[in-house]
C-alpha cells in the first residue's frame, strides 16, 4: 500500500498560521497594500522546488539550509517569491500522482514552505502548473489521459471540461489547506497562457479564466470570507503574434492585476545591460497602455535565457548584476509595481550576492514613496533629458514623480564612481509639473543610500539641472511637491 492524500481528506490540516496580513490593491492607485493599510511592494524572484536554495525542503532533507535561505531573503528586503505548485523537470515533484491524488511528500514540503514564509514575512505568487516542463515531458505528466489523467492532448487543455474540473480541484485543495494565510500574495492562474492550447482562439482562454477564477474566488469566500488576488501570465512575444490576447491578459474583468513575462530579444540575449533595461522600460509602458481600469502591472518573469544557454549558465556576474539592476529600476520607474521577478538563469539557478544587494536597495527606496496616493501615469514622451547620452523612464502625478536615469555613453560608464571627468549637467524638462517647490531626492541604485536631498523651485521652463556625477552609472529620483504649495 502507498500513502495518498485525496481532495477532502486531510485537506485542511495545514500547520501554517494566519499571521501575515492579506494583500489587496490600493484604492485609487495601481499598487498593492495590506489589509492593515500598509504599503506592500513585490520584491523578489522566481524560485523552484528543485533549485539549490529550496532543494533541501523535499522530504525535509536539509530544512536548516532552507530556513537560512528564507532568513537571507528577508534580510535583503525580499517580500515575495513566484513558485509553481509542482516542478516537473524530473519525476519527483508532481503535486498529484496520479491525478487527483496529492503526494504526501509534496504536501509536507508545502506545509514547511508556508510556515517559513509566515516566519520571515515572505509571500508567494503561486501558479498551479509548471507548463514549460509539462509541455516537454507531456508523455509522463499525470494529467495526460494515457497516465490516467483528464486531458487527452495538451493542445486541447483549455477546451477540456475534465481538465478544467481537475484544475479547479487542485486549486481547491491548495486553498483549503493553505489559503487561510496571508502568505499567498496572489494566484497566477496559468503560467504563460497560450492560444495554441485552445485552437488559437483567445476567446476560449477568456472563458477558461472565467471558469477557474469564479470557482476559486467562490471557494475562498466560502472558506476564508475573502479571496486572494488573481492574475494570469503570458510569454510577452505572444502578444504580437496573437493581438487578441491583450484583452485577456490586461483587461479580463475577473483579474485583479496584469502580468507579462518580458522575453524580447534585448532581454533574452543582451549585448549591453543598459539596452536590456531600456527595453524593459519600453515594454512596461506598452503594457500600461493596454490597461484601461488602473489595475497594477508587473513583469513576473524575465531573464537572459538565450545568453544563459549560450554561456551554459556562466554569464559574468558583473554584467548580469548590471542587467538585473537596470531592468529592476526601469520597470519600477516606468510604472510597474516593484522591480519585476527575475528567472535566475544562472548555473546553478540562484541569484548572485550583487543581485540580492540590488533587491535590498530597491526595498530601501520604495519605503519613501506614498504608493497609496500614487495614481501615476506613464510619462514616456512627456519629458526630455539632455544630453542625449542620458536616457530616462518616469511615472508620476501632480504631487509625486519617480524617475530613473542612466548614462549610455560607454566612455562615461567606464569611470568608477567619483572619478568621471567633468561633464555638463543633466537637464530634465518636466512640462507636466507646476512651477512650484519640490523636494528632490536621489538614491544610488547600487547601495540604496540617499545621494542628494534638496529643495528645488521649478521655474517657468519646468527645468531641473542635476550634477552629472550622480549618474555613476544610473540614479533614481523622487520629486515630491511640498505641502501647501
């Protein structure tokens, strides 16, 4: 005989507490807030149950090491991880096997993960299936009908009533056991939703989302009296191949926030970190242009996957850390919530110490922003920067503007901080602002330390001059209109 857990049997015997506040969307602002009224920014990365940092959780082989990992994340300002409920690159991390039977070792693993998250204040963006490896190893997947599962062929996933029912029951099991906890930031209902699994019809995807979303929300309202946030992710380039997907991803009426995976060429195979960052900012602006109801947006997966394969996971750390830092700040300054969630693409799959320092710097800066009154708009094309070798992204409203500026001149970038030759000032022209006093703060993006804090009265030309030395090689600015002005 073998031990098994079926839906409804021990499904609510979760050890995780209910100590963490739940996450919601701020009223009147496209950002997140706790149910206690505190700002909350998603800062983190994608993780997986078979990668080194979480590997010891399976069958509790090395829980001490895993707990140290959670403690390290908390110490660096990390607030969330994106995780798949199963990771099926191999045969030992299926959540159900066979379909409908929940593996005891996996349930115990998730019991522990939720407990660690409670202890260290880390929240989870959960997605039910590892669709990447599921597609490549479909012949072995428990949901394949040949293995006793509900789905006859993967191309019919979103049109199969039995598969829909099985997905609903998977999510029901998870929320019954762990959903009472504020550890769950939100549900990514499907990882990289794909029209090719619905005969190429985006409308079928919308109907599937409605079926899963309504079921899960009703289940959570019955169990917990409230429901966790919901989104669905998409592999970004598919939006060009299937333009009708935009309505599903960005405007589905049952989803609470929008999520895209940034995998355009400058991000997949970067030739320079700045080019990757600039593309991330552009993609963020494009995504915000698709949203009509003010819901939050975040890139929930990105990374240099093609460069990773080319280098066999050995991308030089200094290059990769500059890539990581630039993408993070461009995403935030263009109007995204947080800095985006990197897929490590390292060998092994673990972020570098420099990337962790970048996350901590982000956490230090976002603490100074009044997110709940930041009904920002993306400001691409509404301001100018000179000289031309400096590029910027910005978002803001009348009382608060967030900007990220980066130098693109290779000669300028070669000089370490404090040693660059004399250069003309950087001039920002911000015609959308009033001629009024503003507090201008600048932060070093590598350390998170405040580099400048001064009062400026914008003249009639709405111009602001900054010393070029602040760009070593980039800087984040926050302009706050002074009260009573």
